[in-house]
């Protein structure tokens, strides 16, 4: 007998055996028990989570002669006929390869014929969103008024592509990704049944990598059993799936933190040349950063939390791009180099810490016209001017203009055009994550969720100002603020307005730098950059 893949061998046959879709299962079982089976269903959700499996189980349960608690008995003639795989009354159609009008018309021509063996004739149409517009139109009337002996079960991974006219004629159920815990338990059961020896850590990694898909996780287990006949270890898992070891990923993050440009480039080249999956690599880096952030807050570790949050944001943005790009390696390298380009050496880091301590908390003082705003400036060797954020916030409220804000927001998406720009890429990627709060006649207030992002914005201020000037054709004074501080400032503004307190514009005194920064070739980061890009490198 030929070998049967594990995902086929252990595919659930009844509703009660399906893992991770408890809500949907309960609804369907109740429908069977109460004799309220619908004429058309639409199952939507990610791939490999049980949509088609439940469709087949429902088709069998609806036709079972003696259902038990809303599920098939697995003993009657109808159940046995369906389980044989040759029942003519259960019709499965793959819409990806049968998506034309002719296929749907053939269904319409045969739909009036009574079932050969069963109570219901069931049509299961997988990936229904792949049907053509003509095919959908042909299906529409049939779905609306099907014969009593017909049930349609449509399945899709892309429900937004299904016409609303089709959706409105179906009972719709959204399937969710299966939890890692449920996947691991199922894998343990299969390993016990198949006498597979495997480390628990490997099962956890399979569940994580499968992204909630049971079929994918069982497929990965099957592949591992083909690779190793002995106890399957984490090293086996990493080799088979092209995954970089945890130790190497930790070292890579340390190299980013320490601005070791050459080591970073060499490492990416090495894992790429060895066929490692760069998307999985980036996902794992993000998970490591997340775990470190949690440990920082829960266990009071001494990790650099601002760096970890900034790097997490960078990796998340990279993942948005590389999953649909044919040039994954280049995108990864460019984004990391852009991140390093704005990373601060030890001297700059101390300046930013000083900025963090010196900047006034927005809610500590009122900003209305009666208040004397202190000239708390941001000292930054990379900034062309020193500007008081608090004064800019005051001026934003003093000269807030609805039309200006609408104009500003209308061009905001143009920032995406500069995401991979050699000069403005870092600024564009950063500021795109912000939320526009107030726009004045020459001022902009932007909020971010984390204080670390605000501090990063301070370091990028001049570059962002130049980017805005290219997009909007004018110079803006820009202030950054956390979301929590924004809520406080907004409330304060509303209270002041209700009490008749007006905000007045305060001119900003700008202090020009005496000279531009020069590259210190003794600096480690600069030396590495010069070695990579030559002596014409520009310090931003």
C-alpha cells in the first residue's frame, strides 16, 4: 500500500474531531439537532485551518440517518457511502481550475435532479472567490432559490473578493487561526500514534511557524520524519526549514545594536547563500525583540528598551514589504542600513538621553496665552536648528486650521514614495507610522504610541523637515508627542477653550549651527560605512 501523507491520514472525519473551531462546530451541531440546516454556507479564513474539512463533515452529518448530538454516527449506510469517497451526491469543485460560466451552468442543469443515495445533494465549492463574474452571476439565482434537496457550501481564503450578492444569500462563518496550544496537542497525538520521537521544543517551533494552520504544521512534521528516523531535534528542524539558529539571531541583533555594519552585511550574505529563508529569519528577529521587551517590563532586565522598540518597528515594516517582493535580500539590507544610518554612536546616545530628561512633560504646564513658555531647546549636533517643541505645540493650537489639515492629510500618502529613497527612506519609514493631530499655518503636531519613537523623531527632525518641504513645498515646524500626552494636551485645550482662554502664536527664535558636522574617520561606524560605500559617504 502506498504511503499516505500525515495530513490526509489524520484529517478529521467528524465535526467533533475538528480542532480549534469550537464556535463554528457548536453552531453547526445545533443546526443539525434542531433540523435547521441552511441551504447555503460561506466558510472564510486562512488556509489549512479546517474550512473544507468541516464542509465535508457537515455534508455527511446532514445526510446521516442517525446523527448523535448533531454529529454523524459513522455507522449508517449514508456515512459509509460518503466515507468511501465515491458518493455521487457529494460534489467537490475547485473554483481555481473550474471558474467559468460553463461549469456553473452544468451545476444548474443537474441541480434539479434528486440525489442518487442521500437525502441532500451537497456542492462544496473551494476557493469560490476564484470564480469569474459571469460564473458568479450564473450561480446567483441558483443560490437564491435552490431545490430543497440541495446544500451549497462555499469556502474561501479571500472573502472580500466574493460579491456581496453571493454573501447575502449564505450563512457566513469566519474561521480563525488555530492556537499554538491546540496545534501542539494535535501534533503530540499524531507523534504518539506514529511512534515519532521528537523534542517538545520542535513542536512549539512548528506551531509558531505554521501561523495557525493545522495542515501546514502536520506537513512540517511529515517532512521532518522523512529527514530523520531518530529523535527529531531543534537542529533538524532548523536545517530542514532553512532557519537560522537562535544563538546566531541573538548575535545579529547585538551587531545591529553595536552598529557592526560589516558583520551584519556578511551575515545576511552568508545565510542567503546557504538558502536560509529570510522572511522566517525576519519574523524570528521580531519575535525575539518582542520577548525581550516583555522581559524588560516583567522581569526588569537591563535590555535597551528604546532600541528594541525601534528595531521591532523596523522589522514589522520590513515584513510588510518583503512578503510580496521578489527581492527580499535587498529590501532587508537597505532597511537595516537605513536604520544604522540614523543610529546614534555613544556620544549621540548620551545627547538623546539628555533630551529626554530636559524636554518638559506637555501636561505639566498649561499652554494658553497666559502661560510663559520656557525656551527649552533640543540640543542636537545633527539638527540645523534648535526648536522648542512645547512652543510649536502651542502654536499648533493657536493657528489650527481645518483646511490646512485636510490639505496636509491629502498628500500624506506621498510619503510612501520615499520609503526606499537613499536619502529620505529612514525619515519616510519613521514618520509614516505617526498620526497627524493638529496642523497650523506652519506647524504640525504628530503623535506616536511610544516615547522611544518620539525620541527617534527628534534625531530625525531635520531630515523629516526636508522631506515635508519636498512633499508640501513649504517649511513646517514639527513637534512629536506620545499618544498618552496627546490625550492630555487635547483635554487641556478643550477645557481652556470652554473657559474662554485663547492660545496666541509665539514666534520661535532659531539658533543656527556654527558649522556642519564632519565625518570622524576614527569613529567605528563611520569607518565601516566608508569601507562599504567609499569616502563620499554623507553623514545625515
